[in-house]
């Protein structure tokens, strides 16, 4: 099994919306992928509630994504899948920073 975890910092405002609004759009879009991509076992995403305000630029990250895949090939398939790429296109417009880790377990 493969775990793919990503953290993002959001712009305070982008695409006509606040960081919180854009973060929720990301969460909803990621959750909508469940059951649509072969090899994607689980997907969870959420906004960081440990901060007073999203998009404030401090050291914490605003949103997290935790996904599990059957194989490395399934992760690769997910990365290139058109529905995932549509989310990536939006994400690139609303984030300032991204960190990711992939590991096998």
C-alpha cells in the first residue's frame, strides 16, 4: 500500500474567494474523487482548524490531503487522471506553498 500526504498554504484571497472558501472547494473536490479512480483506496482532506484564520501565512499549513493507494502505479495513475488534473489546475491558482510525502507500508 502507498500513502500520499500533501499539505498546502493558501493565498489569503484568490479566484474571487477567501482562503477558507477556496480550501473548502479543494476539500469538496478531493472527496468527490472517491470511487472514481481505480486503485485509490481512501481519500481524506480537511481544513486546519488550529489557526485563527486561513491564509494568514504563518508556519502552519491550511489544508491537508491523506490518500491511500494499492500500488505505486495506482498513485501514478491518480496523478495523471483528468479529474485529479482539474483539481490541480485550481489548486495552483489558490496556494502559495505545497509539501508532500509518499511512502509504502
